[in-house]
């Protein structure tokens, strides 16, 4: 077996031909591993089997009277069917619209309507209920195909996959479209609360995956564990197109809850992840250390310190010292046990979607894990930069990948130009011109600094919160929605690099007293405790009912004292001084996320 076998964009030309080229090069090699629930076992699929199934799906798609360029939506969990569905659609010149499997019905219907989706593929019962009113709300939709046979649901557009598939022998279609043709519309959160459709071409995505492949020696023997949603371009590129391009095998994790077991089962060599996973393990390690003896805690610290020094030596940033002679023993006693929990075979963890804490990165690097943090955005297909193994600045998001130009604009805004820049926002020329200038530079709205070629993200020009799972949320829309309830005078959303959203609010005293009376509670009830606190949180959640599913508030702290110009918490133009307010409530915020 070849150790390296990369398919170039010149050879593939488009994403469909990338798949067919991989099938032709290694038809019998295992392409995907998945857990078969009815059989209660892990199963393998070869590239040739995948090709046969793609052809079968294409036979059925042809019966839907779709024209080249029509949109097909995928609302499936990570699975071989996700890949089969997309490759079947792409091979017929159709445009794929990925959807999150846990989004609200209103948001899903908005995307279906905006993209004028004609066929949507769903997992089963849960999604069929989500789309129950879709016939009236989504006039373009003509077919809903469910992987599961859900006879208990009566819907005029619904058909099970078994009934829909035409079982005929055939080969996949050969797509002759060039790289500039539209491949996918990927909806991303915007500042208005409504997602915008990012138009990405075959060439955008293919180039980005190939450029990423040049940043590390990816091998045909690599196994990837896929658990981030394929509806997100980070996983789609790094965990799907990149392995296809380089010839690796992808194992689909069963769920986040079973991720630890799946790591042990598949012992992946490449792990595409978000900081939240490392944060969870880091918190678990610290919790366990508190119950250990002083000797055990000292030994762990010595291991991390020695491993970190070993890393710095490899980067030519520190001299060798005799302490390095302890590393083989420390690795056996401490580091190997942690690495075993990650499968024991991981040679690269690709972290993106949100900032990785330096402290967390230092601990795992010190334990012997190579972490490459990067940066990107859907509008750039998505990867812009990443750290290289031999030049790895943990606190940075690395250097630009090949063929990417970067510069700092006004207010140190990071601007990007590359073959991956989107074609534009779907049917939104005004928004497109706001982010891509006449010279082709994408304005990211992220503030940055560049030191020795490495990019450091320092803030945001637009107030966009990025959760630790990579979800991007515009706070102003949510804050406005909360304060439409007369109980709330002011609101400040919290969640940057955190696992979930929380909020600080100030209350209208008259409305608060009225609420207490209605609930049979004394008006001097403490708003952050007891029944009244539960009611306040419920009212906030109700005010966000129309927002996407990930915009959920899990913690709230309420105050009667308003934020004013006089107490220094707002500007004379009544804008919140966010950093000042965050500093004032540091302890409250820390308590929100304690243990998470």
C-alpha cells in the first residue's frame, strides 16, 4: 500500500471526479467504518461498495425530474449515507445544502425556502416531525426521503429510502462540470439572526482540501474519527474531502457520549476536533488530580513540564537539558495513560472552529500530543491558516496554507484572498459586497496580528460570539430579543470560547414586583435563587423561541441596578461597555461555567 497517494485538483477537476478517482485507485480499500445498530456491530465499506451505492442513489434521483443546479438538502447525522447522498447529487450536477440535524423547524424551513430545495434527505422520525408542516411552509419541496421506515408518520411528501431506491446495477455518472460550478450552499449565522447562504464552488472546496493536504504528511494508512457535524465546512473539508483526497479511512463516531469508547475502538491517527473536547478531558484530569496524592500531582506536573520542554526543543526554541532523560519514564508512568484514552495512536489533532486555550494546549502538548490549531470561515471554504508540525506556535492559528494571501486592514482586520473565497452569498449581492471588496479580499471582521508569519486572532470588529464547539452567534440580536420582554431592561450575552450561552440582565423593578405578585412570591425575593430565578430563565428562553436551536441560554444572573453612564457601564450613546461589564461580573461568570 502506498504511504502517500494524493489526488491533485488538476486530476480531479471537481468533487464528483475526486470520488471516482479515489474509487479507481483503491476500490477494495476500506473507505468508511460505521456502527450498524440492528446488527450491533461495526461494519466496513470499501470504495467500490460506496461507488455502487452512489450509483443506486443516482438512479433514484434521476426519477425526481431535477435539473442541473437544483438544490438537494442533507439533514443526516455523520454516516456513509451522508457521503453517498452528496456524491450522488454532485455527480448529477445538483447543488448540496447541508442542514443541522438539531435545528429548529422555523430555521430549517427558512433555509429550504431560501435555497428552494426540492429534495431533502432525513434520518427518521424526529426529523419527519420537524418537517411535518413543510408542505405548506416550503412550496419548493417535492420529496422527503427518510433513511428509516417510519410508517406511523403520514406526510404527502415522505417516502422511506427502501421504497425510494431503485435497485438497478449501474456505474456513477461522470460529471463534466468545471471547478467554477456551484457545488454547495452552506448557511452560516449572520448579524440579522437569519442565516446567509455561502455559495462554494467545486474548485473552492477541492483547492482548500488539497492545500490543507500539503501542510502535513497525510498517509493512506491514516484513520480519521468523524464526530463534528458534516453540515459544518470544517468537518466536511478536514474530515471528509481531505481523507478522500489523501486515501485515508474514516470511522464515524456513534455520538459525543460514546466518543471515548469510539476512540478506543478505532485508535485514530488523525482527529479533527474543536477545543471543547480537549476542555472536557482537561477538566476531568484536573478533577481527578484533586483526589490524588501530592506525589501523584507532582509527578503529573513534572511530566507536563518535561514534555512541554521536549516540544520547545523540537521547535528549536529551547536548549536540551538533563531533565529530558526523565521523559521516557514519565511517558510510561503518566503521559501514555492519557494518550491511551485518546486511542493511543493519535499523531495529529487538528483543532479549529474556536480558540484553543493556551493552558489546555500546553497540557496536551506536554503529554505528547501534536495539536495543530488553525483558523478559517465558511466564506473561505473554510481553512485559511494552520500551524505546521515543525513550526507550531500553540497560541497562534498558524501560517496561511499554500496559495492564501493575508493582510491587516483598517483596525487590524484580518483580510484574506485565495482560490477558496466563496462565489458570494446566495441571492444577496449587497451582503456579498460588504465582505468581499473589488480586489477580491475577504473581510473577516476578525482583528489579528501577524508575527513572524504566524497569525494571532486578537478580537472581533463585529460582536460575534464563538462557542467552544465552533457555533457563531451574533449577540445583539439575542440581546434585543430578550429586552423585548418588559421585565428586562438590559442584557449582555456571554459565551465566547465557552461551552454554552449565558446572560447578564438588569430588571425593570415595577415589572419584577408584578411578576412576583402573580407568582405568589414576596417582592423582595432574590432574583437569582429559587422559583423566581427559574421563571426568569424560562421567560428568556421563551423570548428566543424563533432563534436557531443552538441559541439557547442555560444560565442567567439578574440585577435590579441598571447599567448607566454614571456607574461607567454604558457609553453616553447608551452602548454597553462589554469588557467593563464582564470584568465587574467575573466571579458570577466563572460560577456559570464551573465544572464544564
